[in-house]
C-alpha cells in the first residue's frame, strides 16, 4: 500500500476531476461532431481519458498501477486529406478540445513535480505525454482540414 502526502492527494484529486471532465467532453463532442473522422478521434480520446481516470483512481486508492507498455501510442493525424471546407461547429469543438488539452497537460506538470514516488511520476508523465499527443492530433486535424493555418 502506498502513502500519499496531503499535497499529492489534493493534486491527484484535481487531476481526477480534470479527467472526468475530459471523458464527458470527448463523449459529448463525439456525438456532436459532423465529420466522421473527427467523431472517431473524439471517441478514441474519450476512451484514453477513461484509462487515465482509472489509473488515477488506482493511485488514489493506494495502488501503483503498471506503467502502460510503450509503443501503443495513437497514430497522429498527419495522414488526413485536405478537405478544404469544414463545419464551423466542428471547428468550435476542436478549439475547445485543444484548449482543454493544453490546460490539462500543464496541470500534470505541477503534479508530477510534487510526487514523491518515482513510479507515480513515471505513470503521470506517461499520461501527460498522451495528453500532449491528443493535442497534437487535434492540432493536425485542424491544420489538415484548413480550420487552422499556422502563421
């Protein structure tokens, strides 16, 4: 059984609430998106966020979950064809999702630095990396559908 400091517990509870919000958001966005590719992307992210939530619940219950295997990373969205036109509603969903991923990834940074246990740090670092990959997938989708053009 692992012991968490008060600060670790508070930060992990915050991360848990963030993950709960992400699960709900991605499930909702998957139903509201018009583009089938975007629906699939959001559905995939909802599942990954649920995995993150399950991991946090294990940590909060005093367990040290196994670090997920490397190499099981999602494919990025660089292979999407340019569609030229996009749905404005889909753009709003993507913008919201990207803002959320930036925020959540950032909060993991603080939590990682406050954890005493190296194994927990590694697990949270893995989750943070997946959050960054979600942001990259959304960014690439937006770029490839001409929703966003980097200047």
